[in-house]
């Protein structure tokens, strides 16, 4: 009987240790899941800043190339954004030797690329556009006419997180933590040598923080169905 009691005691101790191990494992799993959740949120914000930096730097590269072409004697109507990825930019005014082509080795020598897919607003396509239909208030001359419109690099339909990160990096205020509203059509028509006029960006109460900024991000409601769009802009040529 004494030996039986010892064995029963041993079995009881083993069961006790197993229960402790299960409890510790459950606690560890919960802690890891909570820690992982925090890291995901932080990583998401960090990634947004990385992608935003990439977009801002690419805008600066293209602006620098346009500036170089301008110094070489290319007129605003000769700048050509023709490329082998996004169609519709052939400028009939551009010199045949490609000397005013931003994406040609004989001109600006820039390689055309698409924005990071991770910046895409769900359900929408993302790309870079070139447009000369709007002006940014206090950039160059502001006159609400085609003679004052700025040549812009744009990327429409980016997500809110990336848009917020862009403005934070550029010291642009996001009112109440959300990008400023600027309801203008920024993506069409594509620039092929002609300047027009639709709107002035930075002259209404909701987007005054953009006035005088050569680069930034705004939001509007042109995606359809009331969906908010977020648009990156970079001035390439101001008048």
C-alpha cells in the first residue's frame, strides 16, 4: 500500500506540473500575440514613411531633370513625358532628338517607374501623372488662368496613411490628423505640351496649408461613390 501511495503522489505531481506548463504556455502565447499586434501597427506606420519618402524623392528627381532641361533651353511646351510604361504623353512640340524628353538618355535621363503598390488605395489603380491644368497658390504667379498653371507630377488614389506621412515629412499640417481637402481634378488631361486651367490649389479654407508648397498631399471625393482619394503633387515647372 505504501508503494501505491507513492505512485499516486507522483502521478498527481506530474499532472500538476502539466497544468502549470499549459497555463504558462497560454500566458506566453497571449503576450506574444499582443506584442506582435503592436509591432504590426508600428511597422505599418514605418512603412508608410518609407514609401512616402520614396515618392517625395522620385518627385524631386523628376523636378531636377525638368529644371536641367529648362536650363538647356527647352521651353515649357517642349517638355516631353513620353515613356514605355504609361501611354498618352507624346508631345508633338518636343524636339526630334529627344533632348527635351524627361525619360530619355538624350534628355533628362530619368527612368520611369510606378509608385509602390503598397501605397494604393483599395480598389483603385496607382500611377504617376503629369498635368498642367492647375496652379498652386503662391508658387510662381497666381492668376487663375492657363498662363499661371503649374506643370505638376501627381499620383492619385494613394492611401490615407501614405498621404499623412508625406505631409508630415514635408512639414504640412494634416488638419485634425487628416490630409487637407482640395477638390480638384489632378490626373487629366495628360500633359502633351499644352497648359490649361481648372482650379487654384491652396486658395480655399480647407487647403490653405498647401499654399506656397511645391510638394504635398491632399484629399478629395473624385474616386466615385463618395470614396475619398488622396493625391500626391510635385511642382515641376512654375509660371
